[in-house]
């Protein structure tokens, strides 16, 4: 039996226990228990903070308070569909938030309501009612390439990529295109090493070291990266990770590693600092990208709901989202329903996140 957590956050001011307008329920589907629980737990906290603030601001789409129902898939892929369908049919939610991977998103889409997902997906991976607010693999690849070219002046790079993941191939292709954009004569040399199900991390590390690179980019899952990293010599000058945003946690990264994320506390963006402060005060912990995206995602849905008539035509209103005041600045959906947002190059070191560079989206 699934764990159902309903956060009764918004109340009609001065109601004294009397019945007020029926709330609008939104649905959040995630794994909040089991080995993959961290992202879901952080997203839940981000949503709770968003709902608390919407209550203080008295934001009520067509005069109704907003509440969120959180469901736990317990890490079971098929549960994403069953929980989403139940939320729509039983709780009548007009929209869903969730999905960290393409497989999870595909199952959530079967509920046939607007879905806002933190997963950074390619446009062709999105259903007609699905909106991606994360950093796509292509943007990760482009951003890391620009960082190496503009900030590091790297001459030789080795790329280690998981051939089983389409996202890794998309990322590597975008990475190499960006490196060669200004002419092959100036582009650094790139050696690509792929691995699959029977990966031998010791052999992979030895092969990578033999190329004598100035930088190493790993494109794959965080758990594979951590196993591979243990086999690398400590002298590897610069290591970069590109995978699911937020999957490599600062406390797990070990030696310094550079990555790309959709959220970082930026001194030039006061809203990121204010969010981090409020999050720490409310939950006594530091927010991560999962919390920030969930916070923005729910507020974005509520803002679009306010432009509809009782939730009708929500997909069309989400498509019209332009210059939404997110934590990281004004953001808009493109025609492909992928959010145009800044990307942050950060270094994970000593359990902390150090901002290196913000790359604004190309128009």
C-alpha cells in the first residue's frame, strides 16, 4: 500500500473551522523511500515551502486555496503510472509534478493531465502535455564544453560515456559540436571511451589515464561515476560529471568534481540567496536543485492555473509561460515545451557546492 502524504497548508483566513472554498489539489509523484529517495524528499520540501509562501501571499486561483498531495512510489517504476492515474481519477488533480528519468516521465504521462517535470529531456521525449524545467543533456554538454574552452583552455579531453543511455550519447554529441563550433583547428583533441553493462572500472580508468588528458568528462549515472572515480589516479587534473542533475551529491563526490546544474546560490541573483535562507530556517538543511526546481515548478503551475477558467486549457496557458519570475531569473518555455533557463557550472568539493560560472540560455 502506497504512502500518501497530504499537506494541509492553506486555510481560509478567519474561517474559525467553518467550510471554505474547496481547495485545488495538485499531485506530486516521487520516490520518497528506498535507495532513490533523496530527490523525492528534497522535492517534497521545496513544494511545501512554495505552498507556505503562496498561502502568505494569499494566492488563490479563482478564489480557491492550493494544496498538494504527495505520493510515494517506493522506487517502483510501474507505481508512477498507478499513483498518477489515481491522483487524477480520485483526487481530481488538474496537473502533476514529478519524474526524474525518461522512463518515469513516460508513465506519469499516461494520467493524461499536464505534467511539469524536473527531468531535463529532449523535446522529442516529451508528450504534448509535458513540460521540462530541468537542464537537458544537450545543454549540459554545451555548457561544459564552453567552460573548458573559455575558462580552462584545455588541449586534450577524454570522455567516458555510458553507451546504454541515450542521454549520454546526446550529451557527448552536443559537447563535441560545441568544442568544434569555432573551427576544428582550435578545438581540443577528444578521446571517447564507452562502457556498458559489464563495465570494468579498473580497465576503463587505466585506458583513460593512458591518454594523458588535461580533463576527463564522465557521462552516465552517478553510481557508475563513483565506482569509476575510485580507480582514477588522484593526479587527474580536472574531472567533470554529466548525468541526472542532482544525482551526484556533494557529500558523495570525494575528490573535487565539476558539474552542471539548474540551480546554485548565486551572489548576483538575490532570490537564490533568499530561497536558501528561508529553506534553512524552515527545514534546518541546505536546499538542493531538486528542492529549487520543485519550488519553481509548483509556483509556475499555480500561476498558469490563475490564467484559466477552473483549470481548463491549462496546457495552453503553460505553453504561454514567459518571463516567469523563477529563483534564477525570468524563464520562458520554448515552442518545444522545454524551459529556457540559466545553467550553473559548479564544483563539488568537501561536501560543498562552489559556483564557478553562470551560463545564460541562448535566445
